[in-house]
C-alpha cells in the first residue's frame, strides 16, 4: 500500500452539515452517497440538505454577521485568521490532496492536487487575508454604504486651490 492509499484509508470524514457553527444532520435526516467519479467507490454518506436546512444556514450566517463575529473584527485580526487557515491547508496538504483526488476522481500521481489545487487555494486565502488591512486602512468597515456621487466628487476636487483646478474653473 503506497502512502496515499494509506492516507485515504485513514481519512476522517464529517458526515453532518455545519450550520451555525455546529455539526448536525439534515432536518429530515436524509442522506446521499458521494462517490469517486473514476471508479464509483463510495467516499461518504452526507446529509441531503433541503430548503429548510438552507434557510437555517442563511439565517445563522446573517445572525453571525449582525453579531459581528467576523464582520466586526479588526482587519488585522481577520488577516491573522485567514493566514492561519492558509497555514493549516499547507500543513495538511497530503490529506487534503488525497481527499480532493478522491472527490474529483483524478489520480494523485498527476500532482494536480499536491502542486496546484491545495497550494493555490492556500495562496488565494492568504492573498485575501493580506488585502484586509490594505483595502480598509486598518479600519473595520461597517454596513455603511455610500453611493458614488460624481457631482459631489467634482465639487470636492474643484474646491482645492491648485493651478490646475484654477485654470479649469476659470477656463484658462
């Protein structure tokens, strides 16, 4: 048995949905089989979430947003969480690559999962983490959205007294 087959035989798969930060079965306890598309071998039996489960998940995410669990975090804290997530992906690269290979039905020997799929996902998460304190200038943005008003922007620019704006305002 090679190393990847050994990893595949020892995988722990959560068999419940995550809603509101807790693992739980679907409301109607229905499940579906997920199979390796290459050979049809059963990978796991997962909850078959229906609209009621989706409504509960959306409501839980809305409650979390309003509570500020993530949205209220300082950008530096969000950056640290995303960086840690990217580190965890890379620390568990072999296991995640085997899971992805089984789920997608592609051979692990192609190294797509090891060299591309998981590292690119980690890089993508890390990039978004790095952007947190760059985009918001170290301030957590609240749900305050302002409509862009070009006329207001022109007034703001025209009020600055520079040779260029004076020439623009006077026509010279």
